[in-house]
């Protein structure tokens, strides 16, 4: 193999694919990136056995070939080369090493045989559709923060993606929950998404996909089966296993009869919650809400640190209510709202609260209260 490619193009592609490679691997080949040069195209591929990502770029190929080299080492080398430089990769037929040359720099990299590199075969995909990058990014951004990190409840370790029908219109919906909070977002369903299986896209796949969506106007091709998802973003193809589990019936935890409506100025509210939570303990992070007569009193009492109280003028006309929330969870949710105000629908001190930008918004959040 002998190939020459621009440093910027190689760095961009390596930046996408090397992230999939875990820093510590018990299987040596999983630390490597597969390099294939043929037909004027250089392809890079990396995998962790759950996700694989392939990116192609044009290159000057003098001699076709395929090999594997350490992914993070190659990325670090290319990252430190001069901007605009030409990078030459050549495999020695005797030693098997890959020689990397750029300007006055010379590196020799150890290789492993391409035959050892695993292939995450996607199999037959039952559903295909194209979705604007902006819509897919919205689904991820609005729900990603609520994905559970508790490995024992593995079926919550991702975003539940499925098609629904609302008032006769098909929608594509994303839902995530960690048991303390729930996030839900809808976008118009792309043609071909109707009837798709409900799938749970793993947390790591969601994070990698989000990093690829830098152009909101581009169209992302999504292919799905009951066990795999594939996303094609320009020259990049990401294939991932799905979480094999049943997502809980989230509709049961979305309150329908909360009759106490609180409307607050979003930014003022967030700053106030952030200020009083400074006193709260790292473990509890509890903030107490005292509501009544168009006024919200936020308070935190921490025996080890002191007390904080702050009052806000709000739109609230229901019966007086005291309720507590985890400040960090609350700020995470408020940070997703886009309007100038936040609408909170409450019931009592022990029931979940519904939070939205406004009535009928396409995204909603449910937050469980805390005892205070």
C-alpha cells in the first residue's frame, strides 16, 4: 500500500473514527483503525464491536492495499503535523510496518493483519428514511441529558426512537428517562418512518451521532432493523447495535391531570435556582418551592453550609403548595427550553411535575419531586 492524502482531510476523518476506539482494550485489534486504499479512495474504519464507523476521502493511491495501525497514535501524529501538509502512508512488504512521511517528519507504525479486524455486519434493514440533520439533532439535544447511566437498568441506557400519530399527523419521537426525570421530543416523521420498530439507540451511539451533525441542512439517511441502526452522514457511515430490551411504557408517567399552573421567566428562574442551590449539599441538591399569591419562594437549608432564600414574582393562581426538586435536574430541563418562559404543571408535593416551554409544545419534561 502506498497513498498520499492531505493532512486536513486525514485529520478530519480520523477525528470522527478514532473516538469509537476505547483507550483500553483487551483485544489488541480493537485499538487499531483499518486503512483501505483502492480506486482513488482512502477509507478509514474503527469499531468497538458495538459501533463501527467508516469514512472515505479522495486520495492519490500509488499502490492499493489494506492494513491496520493504532488509532489513537495515528490521530495524535496527524494532529501534530503542519497544516496543509501532504501525508504519505506506505506499508513495507517485508517488515509489515507502515511508514508515515510528511515534510521532514518520519514515523514507523506497527500493524496488525486486516484479517483480524472484526466486521460488524449490519444484515437486512427493514426500514429506511431520510431525516434533516436539524431534526435529528433536535431529537438528540432535547432528550440526551436524561439517558440513564445505571448499567443495571440497561434498557434505559439510550434514547427510545419510535413513530407515533398525533391528531392524524405522523411524528418521530425520542424519549429518554433515568427514573428521576423524563424527556420527550417530537419532529415530523420522515417518509418511510411510519411503521418502524421502536428502537433503543445506545448512549455512546447517540453521542457519536450528535458529533457528526454539524450541518443542519444536510439530509441523514437512516436504516433500521430490530437489532441494528445505520446512519449515513455524507461520506461517513455509522453502524451500531441497538439495546436489546423493552423500553417502559413512558406514557403512564406523564401526568395528565396536574391542575396547578406556574409560569415563570425562564432565565430569571434558572439564575435563581442556580444561586440558592450553591448552599445545597452535593448529595441532595434539593431546592424547596413555596408557592402562593403570585410569588415563588426558593429556599435551601443545609445544616453544614447555611441557608439560602430567594423570591420571584410568578404567574400562579392555584392553592398554596410546597414541593422540592433536585436543582441540577431542574436546571438541566430548563436549559432545554427555548422560549422566554417556562410552564410548570403541578399536582401536589409527592406527584411528578410536567415542564414545557408553553402549552402544546413539541417537547416536554417530567420531573419527580424530592422530600424537603
